[in-house]
């Protein structure tokens, strides 16, 4: 005879099953990523589906998707349900462009890492971050040379015809 698992889990059970610290569960709940109900003794009880939500959150975090984006994605699900296979396909497809951008940035960093030893800077003659006389300041904030091709192409479309790249 097999016993039916309880429909709800305590915070400790969720932490043990998901591999996430209790404090992280409280944080996720505070951010609106998961929810619980309170018992008459003010203890949290989570539906079993919370484990799947946490798995999605952890995968997203692992690849660098901000929690804000995860929350926005969860908000697109009908009735706040837990993502199923089709939902995951839709959510992950929406994140692919962002991941491609990050992959491009990491590949650029890896390919030029030997040229830069970190801003000490002992490689000024070939440093990708060097911006002599702040010439790139007119193009916007941030590390202009480290932005991806996609970001640079978008900026090129909006740049005044009289300006040139440095």
C-alpha cells in the first residue's frame, strides 16, 4: 500500500526537497515568486507545485535571468499556475535572446582576456576598456567597447551620420 504524499509542504520540507535555504524561500515569497498559506499557528504551507516553480527559478538564476524577469514570466501564466511543459517552452524561448546576448558578451571577454590583465592597467596599448579622453562618453554610459554586436548595431542605427567609431 502506497501512501499519498501530503498536498502541502512545510517550509522545511520545501527547503530539503528543493535544495534552497529557508531564507531563500522567504525571499522568493517576499518577491512574489512563490506563495504559501498560513496555518492557524502562523506556519507556512506550500502547495507541492511550489517545487516546480523553485526549479524554474533556480534554472533561470543559474543562467543569469534576473528574478524580476522570472516574476514577469510567471505573471503571464493563467491563474498564476505553475509552469507546465508548454509553459516552460514558451518562457525559455522568450529568454533565448537574452542568453544569446550574454553568450556573445562572454565569448568576447574570453577571446580578449589575454589582452587585458585587469584594470591596473598594464596593457594600455591594447586594453579594450581604455577610453582615452572619454571619447566614447558621447555614445552613452557604460563599457561601450564591451557591449555586444547586437547592442552596438542598434546604437549604430541611432547614431548621427556625422559621428564615427573610435
